[in-house]
C-alpha cells in the first residue's frame, strides 16, 4: 500500500478515509447523540445550560476524524481506525457531561494505551480553559498566579483556621530569570469576596510536569517557564474548587426544586445521605504507543456519570503544549 511522508519524515496512511470511518459517524457519533437526547428527555442526564450538544458533538467528531496516530514504525493512521469504539463513545459523553467547548480549546481528545487491556483508547482531557470554566461556574471570580524568584523578599503564614496567606512579596526586575524560579502561588477570588492561596515550590511544579507526556521538556516549558509554572499552580488551585463542588450549577431553579422534592420523598427514614461515597476512578497513564489495531468493541454502553480526576496538573499532548498561551 502506497504511503506518503510528512514534513517530519513520518509516513501517513492513504489520504482517503476508509469506508468504515465514513460510516462510523452514523453508527457511533449519531447513536451517542440520540442516546444523550433520550436521557435528557426522561431526566436521566442533565447537561450545562446553554450548551449546544448537537453542535459540540459535530465539532468533536470533525476533530476526532482528522486526528492521526503514529505507530512504532513511524506510520500514521487515522485515530478512529486504531482506538476502540467504546472509548470514542465514552470520550464524547465525557465532553458533553462536563459541558466543554472544543472550539474554545476547553478540552482535547487524546489516545492513550490501556495497560490492563493493551488496547488504544480515546480519552477526553480537560484543558486549562476547561478548568477555569468549571471553577467560574462554581463561583470563582478570578485566579491570579505570581512567580517567586531567587532573592525575592517573600513570606507567608498559616492562619488559625489553616488557610495559607502570603504576608509579604517584594520582587525585583533584576531577579527575573526563568532558571531561578523557586516557587509560584495562585490566589483565587470567589464571588462572595473570599480568597484562597495555593503555594507550590518549583520542585513540586516540576514533579507535576514529570507526570505529563513531555515530562516538562516541551518548548513551552523550556521557553516560557514562568508562564507554565503559573498555569500549573492555578490549575492546582482551581482543582479544589471543581472537585469539591456539586452539580447544582447545571440546573435551572425549577429543576433544582424538583430534584430536592424527589430526593426527600425517596429517602428512607433514618438514612444518612452524607455518608454516601463515590469511588474515585483514576485514568490510565499515558504509555508507550502500540501499532496493534484495537478489536471491534461491543455496542455503545449506557453512560454512567462517574467523578473522574485526571493526573494532577497533567500536561496535554505535545502538539498542544508548544504555545502556553493556547492552553
């Protein structure tokens, strides 16, 4: 089979999409969309207000259908030919459940290898802008990060209730050097006027970067170290707001009242609702790529919203790391 080479020397599969991929949109994407509409109609699924599900699904499908995956022989294949069908369905559902906008770079679809099954799966990863959207929906008014350089006059303290508070930071232009960053901190301001401060040393920030695909060695991390350090500590601050929130922001006032009424009526006497726990599901780590195509998967599963937390401050794929201002 004839193959072409791109500018990086990698070979690509024939440009024309296979009939299987062309037919997959009706089989998979449209089926997921119909399932979402069914669940919305019977109250089994609530998506964020003013979120155009159909438009976002179409944009996501277009993005996925254009993605390429490079195997160990440097041959690029359409992602849809190598990932499992179930993972495509689940990643689309993940995007919709979180109300993320692909066009606004609030999330990305990334193929990762499932260590348990050995199959390549498509996953949805929320971006910095996606985190900010969710945090703002929970009442965050703004988040600001500041980098601390070697030699800065910097002091902080813990208040009586255990909160972190920066009490003094006097910087100097002469000390700004990306190779002499010692820490960074982020301050979040909520709509009620309250503040929260998160501080990370540069060692902690680099440890977070090491968990990413590029291990903190992308052009963005090397050339814009201060901006990336700030983004990392901001995401850490927003993560607490996001993960400690409820889904009340998704609902209209009428829907909130209806749900409260139904939950009270369905609660057995003496039940302790506060003791309910959800199991945290960790994602598969990004592993070495495999050129083994995934096997045909079973029908699209019924979506079950499960709280999922990605690796802390994890980096996106190299292709979206090159410019920190696009994250």
